[in-house]
């Protein structure tokens, strides 16, 4: 019961940590109705950020944030699901195999995805971290990052503009802080100019010597539309 109460408190903290802010000073979270390329109304620019608690072994923690009818973000519940059912496998094939070298070797994956109103994944950033520790120090640590994006016929759709990854320590560490970034642009059916839509994803994974880990996420959207939703999680 005590563990259940602690987990519920952690999940609540993960929900409250999520915030929304304008992408720039000129973009309000709730924008006036604006005709945009291929859309009846643009919700303007938006930045979402937040953290999720580390899930218990064998489970994944995830959350969905949708753009509501009034252009405000609607925060879904932070939930725990079996790790096998988590969506990380859609973007990180390597994350399907669990680390099996020794009990002190851990593997941790995260996903950071944007979907449109038809629930088609537009863009996504995924990380896979593996690290070994003795309980007080991390012996070795490695984090990889991959990206996914939706393409359309005739060589159109979303494209990866840039991607970076950085770790502050990969050997003999008290902790290892890792970050990955991916910037996407769009030119296709809904905007032939390529100047209207852009998604930028940021993922942060902190690894500890005791085998625990936490994940944090940001996403910046140049323009949003009602029904778009941000799906993020880690396992």
C-alpha cells in the first residue's frame, strides 16, 4: 500500500510538472482564429514541457496532451502500462531487447511524438540508454537517439532538418545526463511553401548509479491545429 501511495504521488507530480507556454512572445497559447495553409484554423505557436516519474520495472509511464477546441492544451492522465505495450518500439527497434549482461546493467527508452488530428504520427524523437553501475558510480553509459517522420507521395511531407545528441558523462560517473534534439520541417499537401509548420523535439534522460532514471521532454510547434496531440513516455 505504501508503494502504491508513493507511486500515485509521483504520477501526480508528473502531471503537475507539465506546462504550456507560447513559442514566442508574439504567439499566444490561445490564438485568434486564423486561416492557415490546408486548415480552417491555426492555433498559433505552442511550447509544451514537463517531466515524468521513473516507472517501476516492467512498466512504462506515458501521457498524451491534446490541442482542444479552444486551442488550449488538454492534459491527459499520466498512466502506467506494461512495457511490452508501450509505443517506444515504433521508433526504436533496438529498444525491444532488454539488457541481459548482468543485474547491474539497465536499459531505459523514451519517446517524444507529435500526432495530427487523424492520429497520424508527424514527427518523433526516441532515445535508448544503457548503463552499468555498482550502486554508487556509473561504470559505463551510452545513449543513442533516433528520429521518425511522416512522408507523403511525390517526395513531400515532413523532413528532418537537424538532430543532435549530448552526454555529460559516459564512464565513472555519479550520474549521467543525456539530451537529444530534433528539428523537423514540413512541405507538402497542407502547405506547399514549407514555411508554415515546424516541430522541434527535446528529450532529456538522467541516469543514476542505483539503476534508476527519469525523463523530461519539450516540444516547440511553429503552428498547431485543433486535435493535434503530443504523446510522450519512458520505460
